[in-house]
């Protein structure tokens, strides 16, 4: 029990005791008035009879209401009077009745729907979440939740799952036609020209810097019967022509080789898009590439890398992921505020969800109330309830004294006015 609860109970107990003193004081006062009025009436004072009748009825009313209030919590004077100590003796039945009452009157479908409809959850949530500060708070909580969920995942399981997913998607994805479309667009946009420039330039530079190696290769291809000086002459000629050819390809953007490369790429693009045999070969090449050990290792590490990147993004409030989450939340909030149709859909969903939970768990909720009350100690339960409501019940005793006195005075007056 919390300190606040203990303090509140202590204050209520003090108030209960004060009201008991007041109620008992009213009874004692009525008794004193009764005695004095009785003596005066016996001495012949005429008005004393009215006072005596009022005081007498007031005492009866006070005692009757004392009995009624006391009978709720314990047996008056400890006497085993039937139908007393109602709360201790019927605690379990009260718990069951309370559970049934709540289930019938508070957990009914129409009550739940009506209450949620009045709350207008969509508008309230939308108005709250459309504020950027609130959206950032929600984003932070979402990030914590996602991180907690990720933390429960085993790294090996993540790697295996990601690898299997990526490989399955790669195997199912037809690579030929998209590759053909991409290649055709690349050639049309001349996006491949810088690559050809790089290859042609690199080839020219390599030939220029490796004359001895090129000449040696050419000479080794010469027939054995040819003289050495002739082989060297031919090799030097071949080298010069190769350098000249590479330089021409590098410098001439309209070189026939470049045109031939463009035509070959366009033909490959068409074959990839329309030729069944080429498409089959492309798929086989894709499978062989996926089976390559290096590709398999790359797929295996993708899951770990993705997990680390996601965790870093979730930790950083300024990351693109967190910013996008905030912007999305604000956008959703504004849509709920400004779009009545969206708001109504959300409200309907919340109503349906709440009704579903209540309908499917009503018995558990009422059983919780019943079982909780069953576990309470009877005397302790009676004491706690008396502390909570006993002060108000003491007003019944006080009112019983006053009402009894008025009733007694009225009856006595009526009797002497009309019957005597």
C-alpha cells in the first residue's frame, strides 16, 4: 500500500471517529432532553410533553439507525442477530454481485461504444501527435520498442533469415528482361561511354608502358624458321600499330570499334529482353553467381550490417529514420484532425477493438473482481469499507435522530389536537 493511500485512510478514519462522536452526542443530547422534559411533564408543564415526545422519538430514530449502520459491518453489541454483520458474512456474495453488476452495466457493448464515441479518440490522438514535441516522444518510445525487439533476436538467426530471404528473392526475380531494359537505356543515354573511355585510356597507357612485354609476346608467336631480325621487325610493327589503334579508340568518339561496341550492347539488350535462350543463360549465370562463396558470405553479413545500421539509426534522434518516423507521426496526426473520414475510421476501429476485448474478456474481468473479493479477509474488508464510507453513514444516524424527533413531535401534536 502506498504512503498516499495510508495517509488518506488515516484522514478518513479520523473523520469517521469525529462523526461517530457527533452521532453519539446527538443521541446523548436527545436522552438528556427526554429526562428533563419527562420531569417537567410530570410536574404539569404542558409544553414539556411535546419536547418529551420529540426527544423520545429522536432516541428511537438514533438507536434504530445506529443498529442499521452497525449491522452492515458487525453484529450490534456482539449479539448473533440474524441479518447483521452483512459485509463480513456475505463478502463473497457481494463480490459476485458486484462483478455481475459491472459486467452487465459497465461492460455492455452499447455502453463501451457510447463512451468511446464521446471520447473521440481519433481527434484527441491526432491533436496530440500532430505536435512535433509529442511526435518526437513517441518516436523515442517506438525506437526503444524496436531496439528491445531486435535485442531478442539471435545474430545467427538474423543472418540466416536475411540470407535466405535475399537469396529466395534473387532466385525468384527474373534478371534477364530488367537487365536488358537497363542496358538498352544505358546505351541510349550514352552512360557507358565514360567506361569505354576509361578502358581505352587504360589500355593505351598499358601498351605504352609495356613495349618490351608486348614485343616479346609477339616474337614468341613467330615460326621457328624465321630469322630473329625479321621477328623483331614484325613485333615492333605490331606494337606500334597496337598503340596507334588504342590511341585512336581513346581519342575518336566515333571510332568504328566504339560503334561496334554500341551495336553489340544493343544486340545483347534485345536478346536479354526477347530471346528465350539468352534469358535462360542469364538465369543460369545468376544462379552460379549466387552459389559463389564470396556472394554467400556477402549475403550472410548483410543481416548483421543491416541490424547494426538500424540500431545506430534508432539511437540517433537526428537520423533519417527517426526524422521520417516523426514526420510520419505528425502527418498522421494532422490527417486525423483535418480529415473527418479518416478520424471516423480510426474511431470505429477503436470502438470495435474495445468491444472485442470486452466481449471476449468480460467473464475474466468480472471473475477478477469476484476472486479478489474472495481472497480478502472478511473483518479487514469490513473495516476498510467502513473507513471509506462510514463517515457518510454516520450522517444517517444523525439524520435519524433529527427526523425521529420531528416525527415524534408531529405524531404527538396530531394525537393531542385531534384524538384527545
